[in-house]
C-alpha cells in the first residue's frame, strides 16, 4: 500500500469496483471524460456492464476486468497498476456462478429477509481492502457507503443535527429489520478497521437515496422511509452530484474520513408526493388529501463537511 503522503495522480490509472451498477458505471464514464485510464471491475450481473465491452475496444484508456469481490486473485488483477480505487458493493441480481459457500449464504439471505446480506457485504469489503493493502501502487480508496449508516438509533431521535460523526446502532437495525442499514454499517466499520490497521488512505462517501433512472419502491434504502421523513433525515442525492463527489474526494489531498453526500431533503408533503409519484404507478401513487397540507419537518441532518470541500470543485472536463 502506498503511503498517503505520496499521493499523486501521475499514473492517472484507477480502478472502479463494482462497475456493473448504476453508480459504478457512471463513475467510470466520468473518469474517462476527465482523462483517467480506468480498470472497470465488473461482475456478470445487471446490463450496464455489457456496454463496457464494446467501449473498451475503441478506448485505450479503458480495460474491463471480470472481478468477483469474493475472489481475492481477481481483485488483485483489477488493481494492478492503479493509483486509486473507487469501491461500491451492489449485490448480484441474477444468477452468476457461485461456489457452494456463496450459494449457502444467498439461501440464508432469502430465508432470513436479507439479514445475512451483512455477512456477504462485510466479506466483500474485507477482501477488497486487504487486496489494497497488499499492493504498492494504491494511494487512495474512495469507499461508497450510505447515509443509513448514520441515521438509525434510539439516541439519535433526541440528538441535535446528525452528521458524519454519528453511527447507526447495530442492535436498533436488527430489532427493526433495517437490513440495508445493518449491512452498510457493518461493512463500513470493517473497512475502517482494516484501513487503520493497514495504513490505507481511505475516504467514505455516505450517500442518500440515489435518484437514478432505475430507482424503484423495492430499493432497500426505503425501509423506514416514513420514520426518516418525520425525523427530518430522509435525504436523496442526484447521480451526477454523487459521482462528482467521489471524484473530488479522490483528487483533493485534504479529504479525510466520512462525507455525508446528499443534495435534497424530503421534509415537506410536496416532496413526499413527488417521490411517491416517481416510485409508484399513477394508480397507486395518489396519497391522502391530508398530505397536501404544507407541513414541513425540521431538517436534522447536515452535510456541511462535504459542502466546504465541494465549494471550489471545478466539474468541467479536463483538457489534458
């Protein structure tokens, strides 16, 4: 692992893992626009990764690696020669090849309402961070986490504004079956423990609900949406904004720790109605008339740390 003090962009080659999903694939395209050479580490799930196959044949700056977060050697192959890693975890949505152990884990997920997804996500995070520690070129890791790692706790309801210093309570998440929050919190804590132990220069981006074209009511982030709304902590983020955030925290040598990333708070009934109309078909998205009132919930979550970092960010394309 390269030391933080040696961070530079001379190699301009970075790895994006998992590049199969909406966020990862968008980061790949944005990095290419900004002049980086990119190792796109994809899994055989979803449809977005397939577009890289044709793109890589016409773009010498893009290399595609079929990388499994449970296969240490495939991770190392994707990281070879890279100065940075953008890591996000997205569970497989179809049926790639798994060994017996992985199939058993996936069976447990189905039986126990995704409770054991935490085991899968923690294992993946551990493998990737350990691989980074074993390289001598990786200067910085940008680890995608979630705002749900911050907001869920009994004590938070009595606290002032929440920010990156807060953590969701694991027992609270288990009690109310907030599996996505549990998975993201455990995975991020695992990553931080390993990063500190191995002296890995890591920054996390804790994003709100990603407002991407493929967002549906089935998104696990939405478990507890009513409670988030009433508590003033229901935050969303546009795809372009969170992509630019990932790139800026990578490029800025002063970035550190965790960054809550959102650019909208669902805090009034008008916002809630708009989101419902986005998630549900018209016949199901009509809300009770009482929701048309102008009640506004006080915002209780802050992204000031990120706002200060992003104030001077130039999102224009590089010319080099």
